[in-house]
C-alpha cells in the first residue's frame, strides 16, 4: 500500500488504497489512531487522488485535531499498565524490570523490546483469564493469538480460536478480564443475543462498567507508539 504526503504542520501522511469494487474516491479516518486512508478506483490516476486530498485538507485536519494526540513512548513517558500509570526509565542490566510506579528499560533505543515485554505480559494475563472462564463454561478453546487490532478488542472463530489485542494490557485488569469472558462466551453463543449477554454476566459478573470503559477510554490505548525510544528523538 503506497502513501501520499501533503506538506504542512504537521505533514499529512495518507495511505493510498486501490479497490476494484470502488466506484468513487473515498476518505476514511480511523477513530482509533487517526490513520487516514484514501481509496481510489483502479483506473483513477494518483494525481486525481492528490487533488482530491487538497480539496479535503481542511476537513482532514479538523478531524485529526479531535483525535487523541499520538505519544511516542520513551524515557520519562508515563504509560498505563494494568490500571496503573508507570513511568518509563532507562536502567542498567539486561532485563526489563517493573517496580512501584516505574518500568525500567535497559536500552533507551529498545522500544520494540518494551513492546515485546508488554505483549508477553498480555499473553500471560489473557491466557490465565481465558483458561479461567473456559473452565467455568466447560468448553475448550483451540488457540490464543495476539494482534494489534484496530477494529476490535477480541474475537472468537467458529473453530474456537481466540484472538485479542495485546493493548488490553494497558487497560485496567477488570477490563482485560471482561474481554476474555466476552470472547470465551462465544465458544457457546456465537452471537450477541440476550442469551449471550446473560452468559457473559454468569461468567464475569456485572460487565457494564468494563464495557463502558472500553467504549469511552479504549481508543486512547492506540495513541502509544513503540517506534523509537531515543532520548533525543
């Protein structure tokens, strides 16, 4: 997928997507991370796409101004982790250490290493919660995978495979456990019927507060970027 850029402060970076089914040019701005995507019919030249973007530039910028500010994770940054706000600090040694209100990262340039640590912690917590609720339900799931999904926090396939967003580790623990209960409930009820929600409540308890938190605060979990941790960045 190619990219178009419009100069300005800040520069606009727009993903260019070709579609054989599209009949007209269309713009989409993700409500999760502010990513802008321009869809073009196959035979529309790129110059028309750029002209279209210039016409819509004010509209794009006004919508992006309402998005949560993107935060590049680095030393001194404060990050939510299992309902606790922790400060990222550089430290000596070889391992990432989590203390009281801090998380120490040995290499200040190792953003990806911190992301891997968070993914591993997310897998541990989600596997524990999924096992707990699957045991209560009396069903087994076939697999558990993590992704950086932008449209959903979890899913359950018809074959019993569970998928979760690893960014749930940034949410309060009760929210992560609610999502696990929600997806495990799909092992029995592959729908969102009244029976499904009754089952979620039987497994988890009153899920409404956790669900409201995701609806109101969940988007902000996508603002954290793990691309670099150089102190001079």
